[in-house]
C-alpha cells in the first residue's frame, strides 16, 4: 500500500530562515511521524537556481549568504529514504509559478503519514505567508467585469447607453484585465525570494502610486481653496 500526495501551497516569501526550519523538520522532526529504523538513511538535498546556473547543497548551512541571489528563479527541496527506503518528498518554490509539495509514502499508514507531513509543512509556511494569491486567478477578472457591468447598468438607466459606449467599455475592461494580470504577475508573484536585489519593483510601484494619489489630493484641495 502506498499514497502519493500532491498539493499546491499558498503564496509566501522564501527566506533562508524558512529553508532552515523546513530542513530541521525534514531531517529530524519527521521521524516522529514514522517508526524509523536504523536502516533508514534520509537523504536531504537542496538546489537554488538563478540566471547563471544551479547551486546544489546538502544543507542550507552551506549557503553562507543571508539572502538569495537577486535573480533566483527556483528553490527545490528533496528528501528521500525517510521512514522507509521508498519514501520521497519534494517541495518546489518557483518564482513564476505556484509553490507545491509532493509526498510519496509506502506502508499501511501511508495516507495518514503523508497528510501529517503536509499539515506540518503548511504550519511552518504560515509565518511566511503572503496574500498575493488573492490577486491571481479569476478573482480580479470578476471584480473588473463586475465594475464594468455596474457602469453599463447605470448608463442604461440614464438612457446614455449606445453601441459605441458598450464597445468602448468592453475594450477598456479587456485592457484593464490584461494590465492587471501583467502587474500582479510581475510585482506580486506567488513566490517571492528574500534577495540581495538593490531595487524592488513593487516598492518602487508603491512609491509612485502613493505619490500620484497624494498629488491628486493636494491638487483637489488647492482647487477647492482657490476656486471654491
């Protein structure tokens, strides 16, 4: 009897401390879920991929920097031969995708053991969780489409709805959806690495956006004071 668990994980910020906590659990604490024998020899490995190559490690302690390279694209954790020789675990943190975990366990209690591992991994990740996932998927498109529907309904009630207006509204909705997808994909990825990058695009975007909003408020205030 065996069980293969494959689950997506929530969006998170991957820090060196997170990898260390995962490694500690996988190397030591995971034994509490299994009746490990002396013959079991766990093999832990870790890889960090950036724009010029892939670094392979047996422990995160071998990585001497506090942060990951600015162009890190993927961190992959692998554990084999835990509990029994055939068991395997893989955790992937891809910058342009969804973090996920896959656990393969053999034995009579394989499903319960795989589920216990998954729940413990989720518990560790909770401290590093972000809410970027809310900006991905269909939620944003539904909101933009809903706003468009409200605008069209208001125009219809006022008798101002024409074919040209409807087509323009539809075009604007499509363009806004595309822009939103591009911005969220680039500025709010599901996996974000704590890196040594000098410039963080999202912070620059937040600065520009906040400056623009404050500018509009100041202009509106001055216009009201000067022109009444």
